[in-house]
């Protein structure tokens, strides 16, 4: 269960970073 939870957390972190990158690109553009 710990491994599964870690994988879920990693995926959420990746999604969050992607959203932040999109926002940064929008601000820069």
C-alpha cells in the first residue's frame, strides 16, 4: 500500500508541476 500511495503522490506532483509550468508560460506570453 505504501508503494501505491507513493506512486499516486508522484503522479499528483507531476500534474501540479505541469499546471504551474502552464501558468508560468501564460504569464510570460
